C-alpha cells in the first residue's frame, strides 16, 4: 500500500511563508493508494461533436497494431477556480451555477472519463482541488491507479501544472520543474512554470520518453515575455531529455510537450517553439545571450488549427497545443495515431461561451493516441 500525503497541511505551511514573499513554488510527487472503482455512464452528452481522426486503434495487450502499445494523452487548461473568481467579469454572461467548482468538476471528470487518457497534462490546476479531482477520476475509471506530479506557480498564485498518469502502464523515472522567473532578467519576471516527467512504459522498458506541460503568460501585449519563456523551456527540455554522454553527439529521448501557450500559430513565439527560428540561451549568472545551434525541433500536432479554436480571447482562437519531438535517425520516436479534433470556430460561436452546461472549462481539451517505436 502506498502512502497518501496530507496535502492541505503541507501547503498551508507554505502559504504562511508566502505572505512575506520568500517562498518558491510548491512541488510534490504523490503516490495514491488503491481505490475501489465503480462504473459510470460514459454516454457523450456534448452538443458539440468532436471526433477522433482517424478512428482510435483498439488497445489490446501484447497484440497492438505494428507490434507496439498505444496510449492516450490529454492536455487541458481546466480553469483554476481562484482565477475564475478573480476575473469574474470575463464570465458575466454565464449562469453563476455553471461557474461553481462542484459543477465544473463534474463536467471535467465526465469528459476525462469518456476520453480515458493514460496521461493527463493539466494547466491552471489549483493545488487544493488536485487531490479531489484525482480521487473522482480514480473512482470513475476502473483498472487505473493514478499518480501525479505537480508544481505550483512561484509567488502567491494557487494554481500550477500537473501531470497525472496511470502507474499500471508507466513507471516514473524522474521529474523536473522549470521556474521561468529569473532575477535581473526583465522578460523573465513572471511566475509561470513548467513540469517535466520521464516515463518508462511497463510493456516496453526500452521506450522511455519525456512529457512536459506548461502555462505561459497571458498578457497579449507581452510576447517578449512569452518568447523568453519559450527559450528557457526549450533549453530545459533539451537538457532533461538528453541521455548522451557526448557534447557533440546528442542522443535524446522522444518528447511530448503540451500546454496553454497563450499565442497563436502566426506569432514569433510559435516559430521559436517549433524551431523555425533560432532559440537563444540566457545565462542566469552573466545574463549574456547566446544563440543555440542545437537541431532539436518539435512539430505541433494539427488539431485543425486553421479553422479550429481551443479558447475564447475576444474571438475564438487556438493557443493550446500538443507537440512532439522530430524523429531521430535509428532512434525511438513518438508516432501519433489519432487526434481528438478541436471544434471549428463557427461551431463555437453557435454553441456559446464556455464554461457552460456541457463543458467545465474556458478551454477545450486536446488529446492524442500515440505509440513509441
């Protein structure tokens, strides 16, 4: 039996220190004890039709397509309740009953149960709601033993990023956290963070891979901050995924990166994220800027970005992404077998703002089915 930590007690102690602004973000790795499961009605009641394209490859133990196992990964900005309350004016046209955490939790749990991901990357995960959400998912879905890593934003915010995974399918090798705040760097003066985890599939111990998730600054006027955050994030991912012993001969694990990046595909920040522009490195000691020649690149998975939307920011746009590292010759890589398509913007206009009676967040979820081979 694995130990369950008392989160409320641990975090309250930290909050007292935070009142004098001396504490960095809370981060922890929780292992959950076994739960009793019961079935739930998985009938899809969403009015907005979203499909897997192409159809999902059925998971059959030791008998999967192409001789490899298939997994599902979800990325979701679930809207922290504290942020919702702080910015309540943004949701003035939505029934207050639909904005309550209990109502939203039910819808989030229902959607996640239907999608049945093996790994969940969550942004705006409020620290005191995390255990409740994981308990709900554990009860709702049979044959899952959930475990997670979490990092709260630095500063006084109560939300952060979490990676939840099924320990029946994956072993967590290591985790690492990225704090974007850097003393003395004006474009790295915000409290956003990222979480990275290294997983080993139990069915194929040679297929170790990295999952990372982040939530970048929202402010539409500060793309310079997001660009600096992308630079720091990508350097952290390159270092974390590098398993080579040689500086000249890089050998990296395959990487899946998810998150709410708060920029659209037509921005310079997106080009940096996908390696279309050179990334720069900022030394935290000297503040010198150097451009990296590293060839590490990531491809954004297309969920219908040209006509689709993942959230509403004065208009229906896409700012949430799942990316995968480009294949290395003769190395294991991520293969995307199916994508959970985002809704089209015109559908969003017809169905109205979110959260609503069908969706529990002000973002839509992204999901993929993938294999490693």
